[in-house]
C-alpha cells in the first residue's frame, strides 16, 4: 500500500507541475494517500485553493482533515512576486505642456480658446488676479456653439500657464443664440467664495502643475467656458476663453 502511495505521489509531482486546487486535494484523500504524503504534495506543488466558509465545510465533508486544510492555508500565504513595474505607470496623465485638456478615450486633447468680446466698458480694468472681478461684466463669443464637443462623464485637466494658478480659472455657463454665446461674471460672494455667475468646482492634483476638475454634479447639456485671469497680464488672459459644449 505504501509503495502504491509513493507511486501516486510521484505521478502527482511529475504531472506538468499544474496547480492543485480543492478538488485535487479531495481526489488524493479519496485515493487513500496518507496525510504526510498529501502535506508534502501541498508544500511542493503549486496550489490555488479557495478556502471560504462554504469551501471549508465541503472539504471537511469530503474527508479532508484539519491538518491538510491547515497546510492548504499555509500554502495560500506564500508571498507572490510583485508584477514588474510598467514604464511610465507613475504618470497620471499623458499631458504635455500647459493649458486645458479634455479626455477622450485614453487620450487627452487640448481645449480650443476663443476670443472674448466684452460688452461692459472697462472690463479689463475690472478684472483682478486669481479670477476675481470688481463688478458685473458681460461678454460674448462669436458663433452659436463651441467646436469642442464633450460628453458626460467628462474629464478636464488644467495645467496652468506661467503666471497663473489653479485659482485663476472660472467656470461659466453661456447662453447660446444663433450668432453668439453670451456670459456674465461678477464679484466673488464673501460667504461662498464663488464668483457671481460661476459654477463651483473642486480639483484633484494629478502631478506637478496638473489638476483635474471635480464637479459636485455633472453639467447639463449646453455651452460653457473657462475664463483664465492672469495676475500679471489680465488683458491678455481675459481676452480669450476655453470653450466647450456638453452634448446629450
């Protein structure tokens, strides 16, 4: 009998080194192999064992001893070699350069800027740094729609240009007509800290100088713009706006 068990052990160890599982252990027990031999098999053979409550009861009912189950548990604790690091895995985005970018599939594309025509006299003089305005301002952008088409869930990443911070950007809704898109923006509300007419958003830092916009709720279909105001050159930054349209 012992000679037969040794033959069975040799057959198991030589069978292509396939990983054992719960069913394989049950077969060895039913074949009459001793605990000692099966423990050696568990220790020497690769094994993938499922040892939840249901599986443990099934093993016990099939005649698998607690000593064998303990060996299976110990085998499952064997450390697995970590997967090799993927080159560039630390990079959170594939964005290069500064500006605003939206994600489409696995790639990022730069949002197009459009010229702003201010309808309020002295608009530039009433724009301060960090997206702050001193009085209500109205502006328009030519054309009924942006050429940037986005869909929810959208992802926009801001990589501030030189002289700008993430606080320099204001997200605004726009009202579209057949000829243009109009918007208005006003002073910051002291309680909310939000510019009048602006849409609140949070940010997540992706890396050095890169921030993802986080919205409390998805934007509805329509036209939107992100106005950048520079501490050093308000006229230059406030003269253009990053625009996009949310589709249904």
